[in-house]
């Protein structure tokens, strides 16, 4: 089993010069090293530090599909939104994850999340 943590900027767009609006912190746990049986559990908290949602966050917690961990650009995966705080209190919904770039050698990727959530 392998664990990896992330503490990355949350930006408006995929460019390195894109406006930072918060941070994405989380982790994934790889449950198998065998590529044929790969699966992982992925958790991330998307916290906003500026603008209308400053101080609020929503949380994604989902099983990661049993394919290569670093997705090919253009591949879309669906993951579950399970909660939030502040403006996103009691959030639920889904996120469509798409890699905008990836490097299989380093494991680095730039990911786009298109999120639909319901909250109170």
C-alpha cells in the first residue's frame, strides 16, 4: 500500500500564472501495486481563501477508478462530494476530474475539477 499527500494551489485555470483562489489539500491511498488490480481511495478538501467563498470548503471522498493513477489528458473520471463547511455546509454532489497535463515518470499532473454540488 502507498500513501501520498497533496497541498496544492487551487486556481481559476490550469496555467501556472492562473489566479490562486485557495488550496486543495488531501491524500490518496493506493490499495494495490499490481497495475491490473489498481484501486485507490482519494480524499481532498478544496478550501477557498479569497472572494465570495473565502473561509468555506467542500470535501471530495471517493474510490479512484481502477486504471492508471496518472490519467491521460482528456480522460474524465467521476468522484463524490461528501460534505463541506461555511457556504458549502452539508454539500453533496459530484466532481468530474480531467487531467490537463500529466507526467507518468514523475507522477505529477495538473487536474481540472468540474464540480456540481448542492448545499444549504
